[in-house]
């Protein structure tokens, strides 16, 4: 008489098998697909959560940013179409009740202390520099503190950039500060902010009509979510949540973006998370090897068959 196997015995029987060992050690051997789980597009050898090499990451970041900058600045500057799109967005925002950018922009220009328009000046430099500082800092922090999550988090960021480049190319858009006749104040030009994207020295080599989507929002939201999900300190998580909120007011107060641009940045970031999931089948902020207790690690010697 054949004995019916119990669920417990079935689980015990799979321990130490090829499928279990492959899952633990990242073998290239194909394993049975679990129901409801996405089949990753990348092969197993490219999905391993290995500690990244520093020199490779530095070179990869530099190369990726160079390529992104070249694509962004190579986008045809269709000024007439970009201005038309800007007016269309203002019209759409007016009809759905999101046309508050002008009020925020005027308020940034109005706030002053002793003749110094400090809010507009600080916001201009924030817009020009802060995203570089924060993004690089968060990447370094994840690399050091959560190295097994680094590749996934980095992939989201680069996938977001790739999607944004498509938006720049197919939907040229003039920012509010470049729309004539609508009352927006170009705070960079008015207060002579040096080195910002709207200054004369930078605008000559940078595409001024790449406003959709807003990568300032996409990047800041990525940084905030990453810090919130991976940090165990409450104040770092709080700063992570605050950063994209401040960035939103900066991009509208300096008249560099519309509210719909910000929504476009959110969509681009969601697309980045989706691409990472399709490539690896893994949660971006899932536990890495450094988060797994020692007694749950399976060592190679323990699975070898004598």
C-alpha cells in the first residue's frame, strides 16, 4: 500500500535538492517557476545580489550620466512646438484646478530680507545643485550601508532616466519661465544666479525645452523612497519624505516646471521600478544577504553530497 506523503515531508524532501541549492547560491541552472511570480528577463548570473565593485560603479555612473546628457542636449529644440505645449499644459491645469504655479512663483520673488531676495536665490541654487549632491550621496550611502540592494536601486534610477529621455525627445516643452505673456518670473535671470540651468553660460549648452517629465521630482522621490525603505533611523526617513516635497515647491517657485511635469516625473519613476522588477523579478528594497540572520544562511559544504 502506497503511503501518502504529508506536506511537511514534502518540504523536508526538497531541502538540499538542486532547486533549493540553486536558489540559495544563484546557480545558472533553470529552476521551476513558482505560480504568480514574474519570469525575470535577465539570466540568473546577471541577477545575483553581489557586492558591486567600486571602480566599476564609478565608471558606470560617469558613463551613464555622460550618455544621458548627450541624449538630453541632442533633443531637437523645437521652440515653437515647445511653447505650444507649454500653453496647452497651462490651459489644461486651469481647467482641472492645478494652476497655482504662478502664485508660488510670485511668492518666491516677493519674499525678501533687507533687499535680499533670499528665498528665490536659495531656490535657484537648490534647483541647480541639490539633485546632484543628494543623488550621489544616496547612491554612496546605499553602496556602503546596503550593498546588496545597490544594483536594484541603481537600476531603477537609470531606467527612470531612460524613460525621461524619451519624454524629452517626443514631447518638447518650454518651462513656465520661458512662456511669454503669462507673468512668470525667471528668478535665475532676474537675480543673476551663477551656474544654474537658466543662466546664459549654461543655457547655451543645455536643452531648455526638456521639461517633461520633471527628473527633479523623479530623482528626489527615488532618493526619498530609498532612504525611507532602507534606513533604520527615523530622522533619515523623515528627511527622505521631506526632500521631494521641498523639491516640488522649488521647481514651481522658480518657474522651471509645471505641476503636470511633476506628475510626469512620478510616472517615469514608477516605470523605472517596473523595469527593474521585470529585469530581476526581485523587490528593489527586499532583504539582501546582510539582512539575513547567520543561522539561515546555507553554506556550500552543507549541501554537498558525499
